[in-house]
């Protein structure tokens, strides 16, 4: 096995970045299927195996299903009925491809070529899975303001074992913040990492649920407009998943990024008087992906901000 990773390490970085882009585009194509079919209980994700036109229900040819290229080839419309498919399909494929490429560069090549290290590839896989779960989560929440439990509780089956991979959760830590996600300080590091992630998830879920209940009282009028709840329970379950995915430091970073971005877009929405409800899930997804890929940049900015406050005091 070591010889295999030695060969991998000798491959030029551009090869693996191109590979990540290609894989990400195909994953993005599958995520489009998940977003369309999963909330519709009458449809199966794997039947029919090929995508079909939502309008005329005709199955598309294999070359029409090629990520990004297929949409361009068809000029964004069904070859059979002429109905436009919309920009979301290639946009999701391109976004997933770019995020996969960025994740691979950040883990394997940003600080030197470590592609010959097996644990580094496990970290890459971990981030790929985070992106692949959270993107459809955000899009379905944006469309329907509800999330199937299959996308929230189902992924726990994968991410609970991954939480034992301490280097993956520690990725992005900088000097002075190493292994901060380990809560208990046990000698068995993998067990400490696993239990710490579970505790972070349950604590975050309870905290968001509690905040939601307080908001129902403080913003009673807004709660009534939103059906009685200012915070959807899907977001609470997402916090459980995020805690297990990320560990508590990245979860905290993700939460505050979500609040900051959500406040900006929510305020703009109110000023334009285009409704009062903005799903929180997409903002949590943005925060989680940023934290998973760029936690060291977040910590660097935080340290600079604290140094500025100290100098100004």
C-alpha cells in the first residue's frame, strides 16, 4: 500500500485537481437528482436510473446527462419538448466541482504536497462528504423550507465513525488551537474525538432549540407569520449533524458565519419588502463548508481581530 501512495505523491498536483473537478461535477449532477427526487416521495433516487425531463417525463440520453457539458450542448432546454431546464443544474454541478477542487488543494497541496499520506486522503474524503450532504440540504430547504430526515439523520451513520478520525476534525487548526475539538483529554484520542463530536452535536441542537423557543416569545408576531415557530426543527437536527461532522470549534465558526450572512441577507430582504422568512439552513451550510475548508483562515482572522482589540484598548 505504501508503494501506491508513493506513486500518488509523484503525480503532479494539477492531475489530482483536475480529477477532483471531474468527480465533483458528476457528484453535483447526482445532487441535482437528490434535490428534485428526495422530497417527492413518489420518486426514487435510483429509479429511473437516468434523468428525465420534469415536463414531458422523457428520459434523457447518456450524453445529455454529462455534467455542465450536457446542459451547454442542449442549450439549457429539453431536446424533446423544448422546455428550459434552468441555470440551477449546471450551477450546482460547477459549484460542487469547484468546492471539491478547492478542498483537495487546501488539504493536499496548499502547504506542500502531502498526497502520499493516506490520512490526508481520508480528510479529503471527509470534506467531500460534508459538501455532498450539505448542498442538497441547503437547496431543498431553500425550495420547500423542510428537509427529509434522510438528509439529516441518515448521514449520521457515516459521520459518527468519521468523528473518530481526529486528524480530519483537526484539519485547519493553527498554532495555539491544535486539537481544540477534543473535550475530555482522554489518552485514547479516537474515542475522545468521537465522543467530543457527539457531545458538540447534541449540545448545539439543544442550544438552537432553546434559542428558537425564546424567539417564539420575543418575536411572537413574526412567529405567528411563520406558522408558530421562528426556528424550524430541521435546523435543530442539522446542528446535531454539523456537530458530529465538524467538532465544536468549526461548529461555532459555522454558526456565527451563518448568523452574520443571514443577518445581511435578511435585512436586505426586509428592506425590499420581499417577505419575512429566510430559511436558516442555507446559511448554516455556507458556514459549515467555509469552516470545513478554511478553518485556519477563520482562526487567523480571529487572532488578528483580537490583537487589534488589544492594541486599541
